[in-house]
C-alpha cells in the first residue's frame, strides 16, 4: 500500500466523480488534469477539503445522455489528489493518483454542481495490494510496443522503459495510448495485471497492423 492509499474499510461509499473522455485512470497510475469548468472546480475544492478523493469515469459512447450528463460505463477508478496548483486565470492543475476501481451502484440526484454516486469496491480489493511480480510477458509486450511506435513513427526512451517495473509499464502504456473508449474501459476492467498486459499487447499489435495497412482504393 502506498503512502497515499486509504485502508479498504475507510473508503467512502459516496463519491464525486469526473466523467471525461479518453482520461483513463488505473490503480497506481498518475493522471494530470487541467480543471477549468466551474462545476469541476467546485468538485476539486470539495475533495481537497475532505479526503482529497474523487472518481474518474469514462463516458460510454453507446449510451444516450441522461439528465445528469453523458451515459457512463459502470466501472471507474477512485483517485487521490497528490498535488495541485492554482493558476492566475482560475484553473486548477491537479495530479490524481489511482487507488482502487469501483462499480457504480446508483447515481445520486444532481443536488450539487458535480455528479456523485454510491459505489462498491468489493470486487477490486486486490487493487490496494502491491502489484505481483513476474506475471507479465514483458518480451511480448515490448515487441508489440516497438511495432506500435514504429507504425506511428514515434520515438521512445527505451532505457527508461527498461528500468520500469512491469506494473508501472503496463499502467503507463494503458493510460497514454490513444485507444477508443471501449478499449480503454476493457483495460480498466481487466481482472489482473497479467490480463491487462496481455490485452494491451494485443491492442498495440492490432493498432500497429492497422496503421501499416494501405488505404483502400476507391471502387
């Protein structure tokens, strides 16, 4: 458990959450946020005043909007604010540390500017434990990463990548690769680190192959 973790028994049953496209937060990951909308500024200020916790949720593009905003997937990740700064133009620059995933039980009425829900963490208690070692096929993952970067003509600090632990590498790649919403949510809901690494390897190979395919000729 990290210094910023919260014991399982002390996790709040009611949380505010931030629905944001392509902003995947995973346990152990760090997500920088540039917060400027008044309702999410209010949410951040409320979180700073109490436990420094709020959830991140990915909107589900397959669902229609509801009365409170975009339709959502059912699983998100609770994060703790580990750093923040206020800018002269009224924004807040926040870094959120992922703690544990949750499942929404019921969204609450919109009595405050931001959305809130009752959540359940029972299925994800293992997120609070140290990540296991030796469960990732690192060779396959790095091979897929090289294919992915080559297809997109991206450069990488391979020395830095080699020094990352398996969990840090899988978490960082899952969060920064620009996959679609369904793929990001699948990575979030992967049952364990080995499953997430295997899924990430497959996704990068598919994306690399897609980038290398020649464009279809008009009929």
